[in-house]
């Protein structure tokens, strides 16, 4: 049995190498590649992805899984061995359904679509991106049909990012959230002036912003000997191994939160990747459980730590040493209020904690309509603007600030957006648990001490890699399934205080 397991691991290791080469080419495309490199890069990615896919769906791997599957009972459910067989069997069954041609087609179409999207966004012209998006929706419909579904066409697409989560569950959770958030946003919108955030909109030297962000993430525990940070149009985190984790961020010299919270956010993803058990390296288990769980890590550091009063009671004076003039007349409390100002705005990634999830619901609903053939792609910008008005009471002045703002669709990913909102909910569920386990947590944050928090996350979340499905992990750690209850209580408490509601 041991020999069979070693053979499986050896095969998976080689496929893993190809996948990491894909990740590296993708990272390069979004950071340093000159625009002229796009067509060749499309072919390179298509070839590598198709090869990795074909190696993975080989009959030999199926035979190894079958042999090992029967002997799973010899191993503990939580052991690396049983987990590997369990997870790979699920991946394999899914991947076998997808022809290599479809994988290559996705790679080709999306590489060109990404280039078209950057141009469309630059010129705020949806028509440049429209034909590409039409192809992408078509490919996703084909993918959903190939994978199969019982209830909703969205289910198999969502399942790629959030295993076992159903569209109807997401709708139920979103309904709970919406019932709380819509009236809250309306109430706060009437008194946005109660919080002044002009301090954030001053010239801030980009290099100093970069340096401050790096200082904070080093304090959080991000290991720069096993990772680095670069600039990209759309911030993201990727890894080429557990000991080579890449963060990207962007800097706005006239708006402090972009780089600051972008950096803390991506660092949360990076800490997750760096914290995976090294024994899982090169096994397919050396990854996050799901995008929702991944996002819970980024949101926890960005929001529950980085937007807390305790954090700024410690870090505001340090920020002042970087920007003595800009922050001369400001104190920690007014800075805390400024970074937590609630105001309906156009750009999702810069939305506050209260309005953020409404941006997600809008995308989730539009994706469902596009996939179900209820919404023509040509009508998407109009539908986008109509929903913005309904949920946030504002209409984007142009498509760059509207339907063209996100990179995801150009990357071929539909079914991805809900994971952001799920991550927000999970971040609070986890944080509530952590506070129960570490009663002095807030005091520790107020002194810039994060070791115990990081250790808790390492032990309970990071270490396991991809061993569990999201619901399994959330239940193991918090004792409950995913729910909006904790998030709603958190938002209500925090923002009633800030806005004196
Ligand atoms: Zn994220």
C-alpha cells in the first residue's frame, strides 16, 4: 500500500510542478510582462494547463486512487494519507469529466480576454470586452453542463471555488444579510457627514506607504525570506510553494487606504499559504480549503485587526512618523473613525464593511442571470447600473467604475464572487471563537502583539491545508455551520457606536 501511495504522490508532484509553473506565468503576466507578451503567453499557459490536466486524468491515477480508496480505513480520517486520497478522489472525479480541449480553450480565451479587459477598463468602453465576455459565459455554461448539476447551473461553478456549497444556501444567507444591511445603509447614508475621512485623501508618498505596509505585515508574521510583495493592477496573492508566497498590491498616492488595507488583506492570504504544514508540500493539499476560507483569513487581518480601534491605538503614532505633515492635526480616534466611514461607493475593493457585501450580491445575481440566459451580455452594463441604484442608491458615472472594475470575469471565473462575502462572514465567526479562546486578544492587538493570534490560526486553520471541505472546517473550529448571525451582530455593534444609531 505504501508503494502505491508513493507512486501516487510522485505523479501528483509532477503535475503540481506544472500547476506552479502556470501560477508563475500568471503572476508574471499581471506584474511585469509587457503587453506584447500576451499572445505567446496565452499559448504557453494553454499548453501547460492542458498537459497538467491530461496527466491528472490519466487512467493510472484513477487505478491508484481506486486501490488506495479501499484501504482508507487503515488510516485516521485526519491523517495526511487519508486526506490526500479523499481530496484527490474528489478532484479526479471532477476533472475526468472535463475534456482537455475545454481546459485549453479556457486558457486561450481568458488570456486574450484579460488583455481586452485591461484596455476596455482603461478606455471605459464595455464594447471592447463584450465579445470576450460572451465567449466566457458560453464556456462556463459548457463547463457547468459538463460537470453536471441537479438544481442550478450555478452550482457546479460555485463548487469549483467553494466545495459543496449550493447556490440556494448562498441565497438564503444573502437574504438574511440583505434584510439587515439595506436598512442600515439607508440610515447611515443620511448622515455620512457624521464621519470625516478627508484625512485619507491627501498626498501620501507612495514609497512611504509601501514601507509602512511592509512594517505592519512583518509584525503580523509574514516571512519575507519566504515571500515578497510586488505591484499589480488588481491586487492578488499566489504561491509557487509554501516557502515562496507572492503578494501584490497597488498604491494610490492620493488615497491612503488603497495600499494600506490592500497590503494587510493580501498579507492575510499570504500568512495562510506560509502556514500550511510543510509535510503537505507538492501534494495538492498544500493550498487553502476554499476561496471563502482563504478570504476569511485576509478579512480577519484587514478588518478585524486592521480596522479595529485597538490596532490604531498602537499603530497610529507609527504611521504619523511616516507622514508627520499629513497627520499632524489628527488623533488615533478620528483616524479610526475615518477608516471606518460608511458611504455607498462604486468600487467593490474599496467598499467599507457595511456596503461591501451588497457589491457581492449584485454580482452573484447578475452571474446567475447571465448563465441562465435571462440577461444578454450586451444588456449587462445597464443591469449593473440598475442594481447599483437599488442596493446602494448610486449609479456609476462610467463603466470603468461600474461593470468593468473587476478582473474575475476576464479570467474566466464565474461563481467566484460569493466567496468574498462568505469569507467576511467566516472571518467574524472565527474571530468570535478566537476571542473566546484568547480573552486578552484585544489587549494584545493594542500592543502590536500578534504571535498568539497567528499561532491560533496556524494550528486551527492554516496547518491543515486543503484537508477539509469548508463546512467541515468551520464546524470543527467554531462548532457551527456557516451563518450570517455573527457578522450581523458585529456590524450592528461596531457601526451603531460609530454612527450613534
Ligand atoms: Zn482576498
